[in-house]
C-alpha cells in the first residue's frame, strides 16, 4: 500500500485519510481507485440535480470499490472518556423529523457533551416542507435557537421520494400539533453548510445522520477532500438482519441507496446503528408517563409526541413500539459502551429490483462455521468480497469485486436497552 504526504496527493482523486487512535497522530492519504471529477467547490449550491447525478452516482455508487483501510479505534465516535474533558464535541445532525427524529434532536440538544454546529433537514419520513419546520420546532422547544437549521435535499439522487407518513403521521410528528416555528432556516443549503463547518473544524466534526444520506452525499460530491477531514459519521440506518420497509432494506437507506453507497465508500469512519439493535428499543407507556410528568418544555413536548406515536401504533394493530431508532444512534455516540460492536465491510445494493437499499455486511467471522481465534486474521487477509455472478452480456468475468476483506464500518450488533432508555428518558425529562 503506497502512502504519501497529504499535500502530494493528486487533486483529481477522492482523498481518503486514515485516522490513528488520537487526533494528533499523523495522517496519510491513498490515491483511490475511484476517480472523481474535480469541480469548483464554490459553485456547489448552484448545482442541479442532474449535475449531481452525472458526477457522483456514476463515478462512485455504480463503480468499483475503493481500497482503503478503516482506522482501528473504539467505535468510530467520541472516545467519550478521553476527550469529553477537552470540551464539547463538534457535531452536525442531519435529520428528517419524524417521530423518533424529533426525540433524537431533543436528546442531542439536551446533551452538554455536544456542540451542535448545525441541524440539516432532508426529505425522508415526510417531505422537506414538513421535516424542515419540524426541525425548527424542536430547536425552539429546546431553547436552542442559536443552532443554525438548513434546508437540504427535497428528493433522493436518482429516485422518486418514498415517505413513511404511514408510520409518522401526515405531519411527521405522529399527529402531535405544535405552533408554527417563529425562527427561519438559514439561507445556506444543507450540503454547503456541512462542507463549510467541516472545513472550519478539520478532523473534529462528526456527522450524526438519522435520515436518508442525500445531504451528506451532496456535500461529499461538492468537495473531493471533505471525506478526509471528517472525524466520523454515526448513522441510524441499514440492517444486517432484514429490513422494515422491504424484507431487505431499512427505510433510511432504502430512500436513497445511491447516497448511502457513496457514504460507505467515501473513507469516512462509519458507525452503523441499524435495525439489528434499534428493534430492541420499543417505547412504552411507562416511558411516556415519565416524560409527561417532567416539568420542562422538552419533556412535555417529547411526552406529547410519544403519546401520539404509541396511540398511532395501536391503531395500526401493533403490539409494541414505536422503536426509538434515531435516538439510539445519538445515544450511541454519547455512550457507545451500552452497545456491542463488530467490524464489517458494508456495501449497499443499488441495482436490485426487489432488494435496492439492502446493506450487506461482509466479515470473515460471519456464518455458521467458526475459526480458531489465531486464524481469524489470516482469514481476513484471504477473504474476497464477492458480488453477483457476471451475466453473459457483461464485460466482467469474475464475481470478485475486492480481493481481500478491509472493514469500513463499526456495526452495532446488540444493545442494553435499559441503559439506553435510562439515558434517553432521563435527559428528556430532566431527571439526569
């Protein structure tokens, strides 16, 4: 593997920076196999959707795989105990509120460990014309109007928008009604705001993404060096155990699989908090009662949203829920110790007629056959990453798309739900 000083890397390739355990450690970059077109980053806000699709999707989402290594560290997040003493952690929350998004936003804004540099709205659970004002409402309720809120993508990169109003209600908040927000979104588009903040704090910003990844993909495409200076990305999305909108796909990745694939192949240290663990976070009546009894605006709002969401679930015939998918991702960043983690090479299916949006996790230790511990490392070195068998009409002759296993994500595989709810309900209610 050829390593070079960062300044010597050609400007026309995606720069992938490998982070050591501590931020002060040296950085390197590797010329990626995925070449991207150089573009003027100053005009990103003027791109059309067609421009983006032509430059990003064809070169990243539908091309070969980048050869990069994933930084070996604790779940690629905050190293809470070692760094919290150095001041709040810089984060951007990208969101599509959404019932669980709303509670996740309130949790983030009630967490002193975080310096929320921006909240960026994206279409997903409901259209952007609802997710944006819902985000503004949560900022007002939390009394955090100093946080800039930006409007992002109205639609996925190459697909028509599919929403989840069936789960979140027509207004995105389970039918809970709040006044129109008084504050306004900033003029800066979400992708541009993400880019500017990351460049302002190179190596320090973590993206907390709890919706479709369209805004993040747009930011990455606008600046080929951006992935190399992002600290990490913690996402609610994906699943290695089946989907929730199709048997294969989790909703956030299903909505924009091309954007998700760009993110997973970007070189950013990704932490995936998916359905494998969020299915174990069903909200209960007791949780809601504690929130409703809280003597602060955040607790009262969270209780109102949660009560409506539980009632909506019961009307749909569900015996439990709803699950706090997005709040778990935020909580996992705050305290990764109550989850169990495993490294995978994760990729996203984008071409399947029935499986688009499926997240596939490759691991040398997956499957029914187990190896001796001393053989695990050797197995990883010799494990190819296989795609579908080539068709007769294809120019490809082999199903092997990577010759060895290199993890690109830490994936949550189990959770202590009681500890999670202690954190979530405690902070929202003001009892912790």
